[in-house]
């Protein structure tokens, strides 16, 4: 099975600059019938050299799924058993 979802995530810094990224299409062995998607909804303070999760997509072929949040990125064992987990993070460097 091929996931054909398309998301656009815009990052605006000081009302200027913009970045855009695209991943290759994903092929799954089984059809994903359950999914959870979450996106950063509010402004976030930046801590230099620390990842900030801004998007989360979880897919599974099972018939039910837990609710996941962006903060689950920091405890990846909660995704055990899911068919596919994607997280987009930003990290601002001091270099």
C-alpha cells in the first residue's frame, strides 16, 4: 500500500524566511486503517540545540489506536506496535 497524503508545513521566522520539505512516497505492507495526525498549534519557545516536534503522523493496520501527542516523540516506546510513525522536528543550532 502506498500512502499518498500530502502535507505542507510552513515555518516563518521573524516574519521572513520560509522552508519547505518533501519526503519520498511510503510503501506499507498492509493497509493503514487507523491514523492519528497532530501538528504544533501554538508558538513555541526555542531552546538552542534542542529538537521541537512540530508534526506527528501515526498509521496502523489495526482497528483501534491510542491518542498520541507531539510530546510522545520524547518517549518513542509508546509507539511500539504501530506500522509507521513519522515526526517532523526543528532544531535551532548555535553554530
